[in-house]
C-alpha cells in the first residue's frame, strides 16, 4: 500500500524493511541450498585454513591421477556446516562421465551403521536388551553348536556354547558367526550353503540355525553376517520389512532422498560404475553378480542389513550428522543422545583389542575397539591416530568410508567404487589431510 502523505516510505517502515532483509539474508547463510545437505561455511568460520585445505584437494586429485580410484566424492563438515564438498575424476571411465555431487554409490558395509541405528530405535522402544540371548527373538538359534575342531577323519567336532550368544555380542561381531569368506571349515559351510545368497531373510536364518558357530561367544572378534541377522530382527521386532522401516523411520525423516535397497530406472544414470582393480592398476567393470550385489533395478527379496544400500555422499552425511548431533537433525529426532552414546562407545574387552583381529584395513587394537556396528577410537594416541577421542567410523567393500569425530564436532564422508584389493587406507589418509588443515576451535 502506498504512503498517502509525501510518497516516501516512513522511518518506521524503512527500519522494518531493513530488519526484514537482514533476517532473510542471515537465513540464507544457514539454510541448506539446493544440492547441499547442510549449511555452508567458509573454512575460517569453523576453524579451518583455506590454504591448508587445498592440500586435501591436491591429495585426492593425486589419488585419481595415480589411478588408485576412477573418481572420488568427499565432504567435510564441522559444527554442522559443510566446509568442503568436492568431486574428482570420473563416474564412468568408458563414457568419460564426470563424478557428480549427486552420484549414487553402492555403499556395501556402510549399510551396517544404518542397520545399527534401526536396532537402537527398537532398543528405545523396549524391544530388546544387550544381555538378552539372541534366541529370545530368534528361537531357531536355541540349539546352536560351536565348532571345536575336526576328528581323525576330518569331520567337524561340535560342542555346546559356554553361554548362549547375546544381543550385545551380535551387535559387536563377537557372537560366533562368520561371513563365509574365510578359510575355516565353518566358512566353507557358509559358502556351500550360500547363506548370503538366500532367497529371503527367513531362509538365511534357517540355514544359520543348522550351522555351527565358528568360536565360543565372546572369545574372538570376527567380522560376520551378524548385521544381516540384525536386519532380520528389525523386521521381526518392528513388523515392517527392513526397506520399509529404514525408509519410513530413517531416510524420509532425514531427507535421504537417494538412499535405498534398489535404484529406480530414472536414477540409474547417476550410478557410479563399479570397477575391479588388478595389482597392475588395470581397471575393468566389476560384475555385480560376483560382488554379491543384486539386480539394482528392483527391490531385493533378501534385503541385506549388512551391505545392501545405495546412497549419495550427501545423503550419508545427513545420517552421519544425525548421529554426531545426538540423534537429531533439523528438528527431527531419531534417537536420544544416551542411545547414540551407547551405540558409539567401545564394548570390547581389552583381551580382544590386541591387534589380532580385524577386517580389511581396519584393525581392532589397543585404543581402537568396537561399538554397535561401528569401530570406535577409545584412545586415539594409543592407537596411533590423529583423530579425537570417541571417533567412530566404518567403510564399505567398494572403498566408501566415513568417520565422525564428536570431540572436534566433525564429520567426513568419502565415496569411491573400487573392488578388488584394498588400495590406500583412505580412513587414516583422510584424517591426516583434514586435521592438518584444522587450526582453530
């Protein structure tokens, strides 16, 4: 409405308009923009050196130049704000398609912390307790035996468990299960029974019920099918399928719009090509069938809580930031802070943190233990790592990785697609490159 007096805006209206514009401008600095998962911040605003962050960029680009990876996506966030979000190299080498910020990746075992979060949501509902025997919820496991050795004829010798494996042991890979990829006789049984290729989660449980545990519960740390069992438990305890539970309770509330167990055809062109790398750094597209990846174009009949998800780097950052923020993000709460603390604290006894156990490039050792579906630095200096106390992390079979440092209020997500051989240890490498750029509070 026009001013009926002099035709000029009044002083009061002028002040109001000024304040309104300021508020809008401030909001634009804190509100995530299109294509960005969290608000942006200049490095110096959150304690980083812009100049030193360039070393991180150069180092990632060098990994691509050296053909360690076809392409990389990295995100660094601190104090809830994105400091750097970069892409390097190619999404597909044959077509030359560049890596994009919204590229979708097979994240394999980075699925495990998501399943762990789902289990913790059910824990908060009183559906299970850490000291419960697993058989309380899976009666098929009531009569599990333990592999003791072989007799003179090479046949397996079995014994009763000293105690039934517990839910805590299931959540920490100490229950006695294995994965079927090792050289032990029990691993061969898993392989022969095609446990990971079961038609349904119930079929997987039925097969496992007939197989012995690899070791007495609590006496070893062995990376295992335990998180796929957790996926079955999510279904049984919630009454929903694992994909539906995760979509309704985690992905949709957090705005993880590109995360799921299959890929609609309209998103297929955003999928990073999966590569296998020889010792000579020769790259060939990896066969999904050989890498236990299902047909990604349709929902799986056996959704894998241990390794079945696809996601973008920005989606996974939202999940990671939720954990870092004590179970909530953007006003949406999934978990209470004490529950997140329980999930991300070390639950291994010192006798297992000796360096004897591990998987891939991750080694359980003094100062680095394991929580519920995540590795945890209980004492970084003892573990000879630069990160803050309480940092938790995990990675995936195709090289994807993340770490969350509560002490320094920081999150890092890295996405690549390299099967075959572990390549460089990007967990420790990325922490070194990020922390050398952290110069302030």
